[in-house]
C-alpha cells in the first residue's frame, strides 16, 4: 500500500492514541515528535514500503518498544551525562573505532590507538547531541555513528596532509552506466552471454567467481552463500560488489555499456 | 536508512529482494556502498563480540562531557496561537485567491520573533521573519537575522547554526558571516491542520555555536 503523507500522518497520530493501556500517557506525548521527525526523514515510509503487511500502528509499536527500553539510557547519556553510563559507553566507542581502523588496514599499535582515541572522543561528542530515531538497533546505529566519525576524521587528516588529490583516480566512473536500462536487454544477446562467462572466469580472487555463481546461477541469498563458503556475510557482500565492478569494467572494455 | 538495513543483512535477509531500491542505490553509489560495507563489517564484529582488543587499557578521559555541558544553546518557542494570529489573523482565508491581496504581505515579511539576549559576554539581537511569496502561495519562507557583539573568547555570529522545528518541518542551517540564515521554504500543509487550516504546531527555534 502506498501512503499519502497526510493520510500517513493521521494514521500515525491515531496509532499513538491506540497504544496499549500499559504504556504511560506521557509516552504518547514523547513519541509524537519522534515519529513526526522520522516521518519527515522518510524512515516511516521506508519501514512500511519494505515490510509488507505492516501498518502505521506496527511502526508506532516498534518505536514505543525501543523508546521504553532506551529513553532512560539516552536521558543518562545526553541530559544527565552520567559518568557511570559514559565510562562503558566511551570504551565501547573506543573499541569500535579501533576495530574500524584495523579493518581499514591500519597497523595494530600506538599510532592507530591514538587515532582511535581521537575518533572515540569525536564520536562521544557527536553522541551527546545526536538524534536517535528509536526505530532501529542501538548497536547498528552506534556502528554507523563511529563509521561516519572515523571516516570524516581520516578525510580531515588526509586533507591536512595535503595529499596529491590530482593523482586520485575515480574508479567508479563506469558505474553510471548501470542506470542505462537498455543495457539490461543486452543480457539476452548470445555474444554477451559468452563474454560474460569468460569475464566471470577471470574474476579475482577466485572466491568472486564462486559468489557470482552461487548468487546469480543458483539463486542463493548472501547469508546462504556465507554459510556455504564458510565466511562472513560482510565478506560475501564485499566479494559480490567487487565482482560486479570487475565485470562492468571488463565488459566495458569489450564495448558493452 | 543504513542502520535499519544492517541488522537485517546480518540476520540473513536478502537485501536485494527486501530492499530493491536501496540495493540499486548501493550498486550505483560508491560512497553509499562503502558506508554500507564498512558499517556491516563493524556491526558483524561487534555483534559477534569480535572487536579488536585494545593494545593497552585506555585511560578513560571524559573531559568532553564538561566541555559539552558548557556548550551554549539559545532556544525560543512560539505557540501555535501566536503564530496563527501573526500569520493568519482573523478574516484570513487560505483560498489561493485571497493570498496575493492580503495586507500583511505588502512589505513581504511578518515579524514572528524579535528578541534581545545577553549570555555571559555575548549580546545578541535575534529577528525571525516569515514571508509568503506571491509566486509560491503555498509555501512560507523563514529568515533569521542574528546581530551581536561578542568578546574575543565568545563565538561570533558567523559560527552559529540555527534550527527550526515546526510540525513536520525540521531544518538546521548555518548563520552566514552577515548574520543571515535562510531556511528552505515550508509547504503550508506541513504546518496547517488539514481540516481547519489553522496552525497545527508550536514553532521551536534554537541557536547554537557550531
């Protein structure tokens, strides 16, 4: 069902009024601005569009459940600034930042540690004022926060160091062509089929070939592929996207758009 | 939306099927793809308790809490009744035909708020005005002017940002060096009750150093 924004707003307001009786009345008052803000940011529509069968009431219940669990925590974090809550939280952000940097190829050691500390402080400062939408996992939201902060600090450091920007190559230029709907028709062409098979055979590392085969020829999900290959879901996504890039590049060289 | 999708991706939900629009954006947008992959990797490590051990136990320095607690924020609230009287006084009808000839638009602006505040060694004059352009009668534009004097250790007006929350409308914009902040236009349906066509919500303005 596609919701008109005004109708959706009314349905959400009505859903807030219909919250279960065990919810305290002040919850409805607190939820209204959160849900309005989420509505204006497209989060409500995103939820309803991607969860068939769910109604605005289900979204309100989801937010109410998270709010009940996490509002006291955010009050301690952002209003009271309680040290007892902040100590473990800061260590968590520090660990996330350090792990992120190692994932990005930083060497374990004192330099990465110092940079992770800067990232943890910046993430903490951001967290003090950040808006939590109460419709998603706190852990995932914190990971995204840390990722954003680390990435920005890395960019600032790189800019401050005056890297040779003119030498950077935009390796993603060719991705623009995927919006060309005509390209999809070419997949029916026999020549493309042969070229595609050859291109898949040239994918490196060979695990990319396996991912493409399992995903596009056997129709497995990313999770199923991860289990089959004995690797993590993230690795499968990375191999998948790397394979698609290589295929576009290789097929692009053969004149395909 | 990434934070909504990451937990599903790790649970095994096939995002290409469940979130086809997002998946197409992932394929087309390298920045988004990088953010998605990096966050997924971090979330997977965190979720499975495989975060990298810190080489030395950190000394927890929470001094940023003190810095943040002294951070200045100025806030104002205009009730929906005040706004109704200022923007749409008695006799006002929202039919498009009336708008272009309505009196308060003669000079283009209505003053919603004029305030003088002194905080620490900072003195500020704040002026919030609304306008309804004849060529876009279904939108209201808000403009903020901040003029002030500050001592050397206070933030100058050029380094402020202003936030307006009004019904469904939430926007934060920087105050420029001339002390001006112009907000994106607000569609009238975002601030009016559909049935009565009266102002539906209070307006909140906040001003804080960047």
